C-alpha cells in the first residue's frame, strides 16, 4: 500500500509539472530573431536584437498580444547559410510563431525554405536580394527594398549626377554582394565602359592584388557589392596604392564600422540606402527610446523595430497565432510605423521603393541625392 501511495503521489507531481509547463507555454507567444550575433557582422545582429526587444517590451508593458506575453528567442546564424538553415530548423522544433530575420540574403533565402514548409511567417529587415520574394512564398516579407531597385538608383546616380565613364565593379561573391553588383552592371548597359568585373573572398584582409589589377585599368569609379568589413578595407587600401577613383557601394556598407575601418579614406564615398529616418516625424519616438536604452541605433535598427511591430499587429488583428492566418493578415495590413506607411505587395515586398544616395562627410553619413 505504501508503495502504491508513493507511485500515486509521484504521478500527481509529474502531471502537475506538465500542466504547469503547458499553462506557461499557453500564456506566451514566442517569436524569434535571426541574424549574425557573432563574427565580423555581429553589430548588425545586435542592432536587430536591441530593436526587437524594444518593440516587444513596449507590447508586453501594455499587456502583450491576445492577452499573452511575448517571448523572444535568438538565433545566431553567423552570416553562414548552413548555420541559418540549422537555426531555422531549430525554430520550427521550438514552435516559434514567426521570425524577424535574417540579415544576409544568403541566409534568408535558404532559411525561408524551412519557414515556408512550416507555415511560419518571416519578415527580414535587411535582406535585399530579389530572389527572396520571387519564389511565390506567401509567408516571406521584407521591410527594406530590393537590389534591382537599389542597383537602378546607383546606376542612375552614376550616369546622371557623376557622369563617370570608366567603372570597375567588384563583389564579395555572396548572394547579396554579387547580386547587387550584377544589378548595377545590368543597369549600366549601354553606358560608359565596365573596365573590370570580378570577385573577392569575404573575410580576406588584403585586397591590394585585386586593386592593383584594377588600377591598371584607370577607372573613374569603383563600385563594390558587399558588406562594410571588406568595403572599409578596400577603400583604405585603394587609397594606399594611389587609386583616386571615386567609390560607391550599397546598403551593406552604410554603418559607422565602415568609417572606422576605412578611416580618412571613407571621405566622399557614395552609398545607396533608404531615406534618412532621422528626418521623419514618425521616427522621433523610436530614436528617443532607442538611444535612452542602447545608444545610437544601427542603420537597420528602425527596420527591425517596424518589422516586429507590423508582425505583432498582424497577430492581434488576425486574432490568432496560426501561421497562415498571420501571413494572410500581413498581406492585407496598411501599417503606420516609425518609417511611415508600410504596405506589402503580393510578393511580400514593400510597395514603395525607399532608395536614395548618401555620401560620407567628416566621419558621418549624409543623405545626398534623390532620383
């Protein structure tokens, strides 16, 4: 009898624990952030995480969504496509409702295959390669623009504002970097001369052999498709070997780390990115709160903030945590965020292209040219 009583008590305790865990799980809605939380691009991951946490805290302070608190899981994809797939599979196993991420297009594209099969909505704040939204996945969205839009603006600036004729194009062989370089090259067809086109290896430190070959071609401009760690070194080393050509790159370069790496050589470089959010009345409250908590935001902090808010709004409006119901609502929403009005088209892209040209002056980025 004593043994039977002990077994009954043990079973009761176990059932109680399971009920407690189940109740706790039901009381929360779990979303996830994915991006490079370590490695050379870790600052971008940190920018994402800070902005998502800020938005989630604001929602939780108001009672959460659907009467439940929001919980955030973090996945470090290390800017590695294989790691991104691993993170995506882990999120599926953990039962996340939706994902904010990834940063790199080379990570977002393969990870989106996993999320699509699991009907998990994903919203990337920063992945710009057109392929991401060209495959017909209804669960995939981005707050940023596309590289075919960005490449066109870059090419128009080169033709209409600078008028340079001899252009060298290099890229980092990634989905994002080479994709953007190809879009610029395509948009420049029939104009001037592409005197050099080639790739470098992401993570390398010495680009002088490539730059020496470019110097022999006497370019008026060097265009780079890639991210700030390599962009900063390329600009710095180009000046060290006497290349006087102007330099242009895309949104992956517009971060203070680029200026830190390139030093004085960064002065006068051109970059494509969205319009300056500091000038938007809708963004003032975001910048105030972010700076109070984390210091200066990164270029994609506000995009991650809006991505989180539009997602949680869709969950609230849908009245459900079912993936299909959420992403159907995302396609319908007309959301007013820190960046202004956000509306997705049927592909999951924002309806309005955001790109303008920026310039680096006196150690800061300034909005410079609008088409």
